[in-house]
């Protein structure tokens, strides 16, 4: 069961709504440890001074900001603490804006806001008002000694809060050398074809349709190796070369129309089955084979 990581109150005008903060996501990352290749013992990381090769105790480490190559300004912990934002338990709403005005590039980490003790009515009031006006609240809040800019909005029956990056943290795309210039302007016919392709691939967003396929393949690989199966490495597939942009648009549009004619659903890409030297299937393929044998035995018993 999720645990709240912060508690306080949403403040706007003279109204305070006690809330609890919960992370809205749980990252699903496959983590590896560094091991010695000879004996598979975990590697220890030590802080070593390159000047004398001696290990440095944590108590002897200070913070320094590099102002020029190998020249640092040392900052004491007390000096940083004096600059910490005032510790409050308040999410101070600055203004309300339309969601369409916020570029998604500004959003960082999502959270859920649940009502605090005895705050259900005030919470429901704010939720209903924001849902009816379709507005997003821009606010400031201090979490873990850091002041954050956040966006609060009504999502179904709950308020969500997303931390945001500040405007000077967003990189200007004009500084990227590879941004196309005006000489790469597409023709009217190419734009029309691209619009048709987009229209043919347009549908409702269903997040449950999408999976982290790479993570699933990594877990299948780990499972297969843990079972002692031999793994054969498949060479990477080279993308097919298309003569020109127009030909690529025409081929893509034809493929999309053909998919729509076969029931409107795109065919799922087939996974290659990796086999060991004795022909055993690995990962998902192995599970399917076991399941098929189980069903066969059940049928024979009947």
C-alpha cells in the first residue's frame, strides 16, 4: 500500500485544504550490480584521493563548486542551510491557467494529492470547482529543502500534482545544430500525404496497450539464463532503405489502409524465438510451450 511522502495544505486566498502527497508512479527498472568477472563478487566503490591514492573518509569530504579548471569554491553545509527556502507545509497557489497553455516539456514528476484528516468536504469543493472551470493551479511548495514549481489539476476523482522545471532549465531548441532550416521545406503534396497518414493512424489513447517491451525481454533473458539455458545472440535488424520521402509516405499510407481493411487493428510484430543448442525455447516462447502441453494433458484426461 502506498505511503504518503509529505503532508500539508493547499492554500489559495483564505482557504486551506489539508492534503497528503503520494507518488503517482513506480518506476519499473531492471537494476544490475557490478561484479568481478572472475568470481562474481560485488565490487566495492571507494572514495580515493588521486593526489596520494589514499581512501578518504566521508567526514573529510567537503562540497566544492568548480569556477575554472581545477579551481573550486568550497561551500560549508551551514552556508547552504542558511539559504534553504522557508520550511512550510503549504502548497501556495499563485494563479490558475488553462492546461493547453502549458507545454508538456515543463512537467517533471507526477503525484497524487489525497485529502487530509477532516478535509474531505473542502477537498471535494476544490476538486469540483477545478473540474468545472477546467483550470490548472500553478503553485509553489517546499519538499525536501527544495522549492518546487508545481501544477495541480483535477483528474477524475482526485487532484494530481506535477512538479515542473523552471523556464531557464528548458533548453532552447534553436541552439541545436541539427534543427532543419527553411531550405528543407516540404511540398504541399508531401504535407497532404503526411496528414492522411496521421489521420489513418489516429485513435483513442489507451495506456494499457503499451508495455516496456525492452524490460520484458531483459527479464525473459534473466529467467532463461537463471534456468541454465544457452542464449544465442541475434544480429540487429537493419532498417529498410526507402528511395525518397514521397515513396516512404505512399508505402506507409498503403500499409495503414491495408491494416484498416483487415479489421482496423495493426498486426503485432512477431518475436523471434531464441533457441539453445538442444532446441529449447527461451523466455516467453518456453512458457507458451509448457502451457500447450498442460492443456493437451487436460484434454486427454477428459
